[in-house]
C-alpha cells in the first residue's frame, strides 16, 4: 500500500494548504469565541446544532470547521471566567481563581492578554508535539486505567487542601461539603438513588453547568450588587486610563514564563489523551501543581499571573490530546471528538492507523488546521483584550441582573430542564452564604466536579480486583503517580520549612 512520505516538505505543504482554508477558520474562531463566552453553551452543543451543515460540506472543510470552533470555544470560555467570575464550562473552572482578582485590581486587560497568550502558546506547543509523536501519545490511553485515574483525580482534589491552607477548618469543610453534593444521584453499582430527595432530575447526579454558574456567577452577582461597581475607584481609574501597554505587558509576562506554559500545557496534553478525562481535570491538576512548586505559593488566589497561566495552558493543551485517540485508535476522547467521528464515518473516512496510511493529508491535516487556528487566533483575538476588559466598567445596577439572566438561561440550555434554572439559583444562594461566611466556593466546586469522577474510577478499580485496595498500587505507573502525588504535597512544606530556617539563621547573623 502506497503512503505519502512524511517529511518537512510534507508538513510545509500541509501548513500552506490549511492557511488557504482561512475563510473557514476565521469565522469559526469568532463563532467559537461567542459560544465559549456564553455559559452553558459549548463547542459540542454548537456542532450538534450545525451537524446537518457539516455533513453536506466536503469532509476536510467540515473537520477544519469543527476543530477551529473547538479551539476557539476553549479560549472563549476564559473570557467571562476572568471578567465577571463566570466559568461557562468545567474546563474554565480554575481560571477565575487568579483571573478575577486581577480584574478587581484593574488589571483586566493584562489578565485577558495573559489568558489569550498562554492559551495560544499551550495550544501551539501541544499541537506540534501531537503531530510528531502521535503513536507514542496514543499508548498513554492504554496505560491510564481506572487505578491510575484515581491518583490523577487526587492531584486535583488535593487542591482543596491547598485552598484550605489559609483557613484549614473552613477549607476542608467546604471541600468535603462539595464531595457530598457530588455524591448525589444514582450510585454507580446498584443505581440506588442517594440524596436525590425524590427529584428525578438528580438521578444522573448534579449537573455541572448549574453548579458552576450558581457557585461562581450568581453568588458573585448577589455580592457585587451591594456596591456600585465590580472595581474599586482606583481600579476604575486604572482601567479607563489604560493603554495598549497593558496588553503588551501581559504578552511579555507570559513569554517570560515560557517554561511554566510548557509544562502545564503538557499536563493538559497527557490528560487529554486519556479518554473521558477532560479539561476540568487538566485545569485543576495544573493549578495544583503550579502552586505546589511555586516559590511564592501564598500569592495564588490573589491575582497571581502564574495562577492564570497554568489552567489556561492546560485546558488548551487538552484540545490536541483529545483528538489523538480518535484519529490513531478510533476512540473519541470527548464529546466534540465523538461528533467528529460521526462526520468521518458518514463521509466514509476510516479512523485508526489506516487513516494515516490511506489519507495522511487528512489525518495530519486536522492537527495542522488546529495549529493554524491557534496561530490566527493570536492575531484576531489578542487585540480585542483592551476592549473586552471595559465590560467591568458597567454599573452593577445593570451588570448583576444581566449576569443572573444569562446564567439562568445558560443553565437551562444543556438539558432543557426548568429544574436546572432553580438549581443554579439555589447554588447561587449557597455560594453567596459561603462567600459571606469565609468559605471558598472553589473548594466546593472541586468536590462537585471531581468527586463523582473519582468515585466511578475507584469502583471500577475495586471491581477488577474483587474489592481489594491493592489494585490502587498494582502497576509501576500507579506507584510512580502515588510517589509524585506525595512529593507534590510534601516537598512544598519541606521547602517552606527550609526557607524559614534559613531566614531565622540570617536574622540571627544580622543580630
């Protein structure tokens, strides 16, 4: 069977060809940006709505359209998360932890520039790595079984302990309360309802979008309506008098942190390759690891650039990873990849190794289209940061009702249940009470998102081992991950203790 030779000239021609499809990519970028910025909407929802159009398009054009929309929506989800504390998707749930505090300081323009730059760099880097090492990365999915995924989940859940460092008791209460809420629904073994209070709408568990927008957006809207603006007077003055310099500062700062962007986006790539994992896990794990090995962990949560770079690089690193199992193995790594598989099957395109032997220009072309999309986004979206940041100047008299209205509609969209709107409002009241009493809503959200996932993987691992917990330590990779988890929790404490001792010795010497 003849194959096209894969070399630098092949990739060069592929890049020029993908550039010629700019007429598809650019509109998809702006559509994806809007879709990502609206809470409750996602690339998968939009592609399903537009599925009839993609089926009648040429297969290559249809796939390029979906890839560009997917990448742009991932970046777009960070915009409301940063500006008004609304993570519209689970993948953006860690973004407001440091993005929103930067906005409240009047650094919204810089925060958006950091988000866009780290997203673009993370997407470009992981796409290049995916292009040159697809067969190797595809094997990661085979090695990441249920036991390994339990440990990966613990990386994210350990962020609860990190948040609890400021107030141990309240942080742990919030985290465990989130885990309890996450356990609502039919259990994974006998399908017995737990904590559903008779509501059939809760049998599938707590829906993520109402929990997200309620805990973050609606509670924040209740909170800011007590004042005239989200920003302080100083922050307003800083934003009004801001120039393009703030955007350039954000870009330069991100470029200086290139190593941080690199390793957090690689976390996203590896987690993205694992079917069923997703951007939420990648973002939380990257944020936890970023803080654990930072020289200034105390700055996280106060508007620290590295705390914004980590989740944004990671959740864009996931995009390339999600497509690898689809194209190399024929296994969709997420909802968007599953829809792409439907389109490819409808058009008679094979997935798996045969795709790269029979139609390498299509197999590799999808990743090249992703690379081109991120490249074009750098020139189309980055200049918009200055104007987007001015949204925060709108008075809370108008801002709060708009936020509540849009987020309630966004809660309704995924499942089209009125119940989900009431649920979002209930989470909003819960989040408001939590904020007023000093409990961290992010700790609750981590439990809600990651708790059910960890339970599912834990039960599968135990069932395979006839109920024996030794399954969690049964493979070399699992044990390596356990050691890495322990190191990420213990080493920062050891380094902090060592630094204090040095400071103490230095102080004695000065005395």
